[in-house]
C-alpha cells in the first residue's frame, strides 16, 4: 500500500500571521475611534450682521458635552447648554461619545482576544465566539453612528440660532449637513469634521479585521482515502490548519 502525505494549503504559521493581521486591524480601529472622539465631527463658520457690527465665529462640534468656539481670534470651550444647544444637539454628541467608547472597548477587546487565541490551547471556541461577538457589536455601533450622523446633525439644531438664518430661503447649516452660502444677510460654510471621516475610516479597518479573523477560523481538513472510491474526512481540533493524508491500495 502506498501512503502519501500532502501539506495543507494553510499551515499553522499562516493562521498565526492571519491572527496577527486581524488583531492589528482591530487595535488600529480602536485607536482611530479614540482619535475621532477628541476632534470635531462637524464645523460651522459664519459671519452675520448684528446691531453692534458683524458677528463671526467658527464652532467645532465635539463628541461629548462641549464644543470649541473660535471667535475674533480667541478660542474657548463651551458646553452645548451654554451655547443654547443643550437639547437635541447635546444628546446627539453625547450619544456619539458613548457609542464611540463602546466601539473602542469592543475593538480593543477583540484584538487582545485574537492574540490570546494563538497563545492558548484551551477555551478556543469560547474565545472565537467572543471575538466575533465583539467585532459584530463594534461594526453595528459604528455603522449606525457614522451612517445616521449626517441626518441627525442638521435635525438636532434648534431654531433661532444666529447661523441658522444665514441662508434664508436657501441652504442653511440647520437644514443640510454640508454647504455654503453668501448674501446680504451674511455668509457661512459648514460640513463634517475630521472626527466623522476618521470614524468612517475606522469602519473599513474594523470590517477588514473581522473578515481576516473569519479566515483564521475556516479550519483545515484531513482526508484519508481508502480504496479507489472511498474517503473519510475529519477536521483537526481547534480549527488549526493541518495536513492531508491520502492512502491508496495497490
């Protein structure tokens, strides 16, 4: 009887590299989201005439309870409540911060557990399920936040704000996510900040990390062939890649 042993296409060292790549992508996602939470998600710059002259300012909307205001060359931090935005706007940015922190923890946890998966021989199934669960939680949270933010932002601003009137009868920061306008009533421009773009970028790395992790779990199979037309297939324990053995009778 002739016995031939064939090396599997995805050996153990390949799975280790894939796990490292997946863990790296998860941790990069966590770092990107952390950064996005300390920079503006939306910005409005306006100049409108008032009884005492022209009022001009730039407001940087930050996740959490405060915004950064740049007026007449002076930068300050003010709460959304003190700016007259404590209602829906304050709630929106508080939610962005809360969901962002959940995503940070979930992505970082998935990264750490992915590394642990390659260093242990026990609880492998439970760890794999935990990584997948954390990854899915992060993807759902980040997708909803990044996707719904453009709609929620303009809808959250209360009527009566100075910059809401800069485009009477036209586009306005209180009615659209991005744009610009100029007229006798004043001028202004508004749009997404770097935080929103960073969050969108982190979604790409998060999905990529989850897909790479799925590849590490595809497993390898051992095929034992006995006789010309019979075969038995079994999977190696732990989902680790292995080898394929084929035997045939003379």
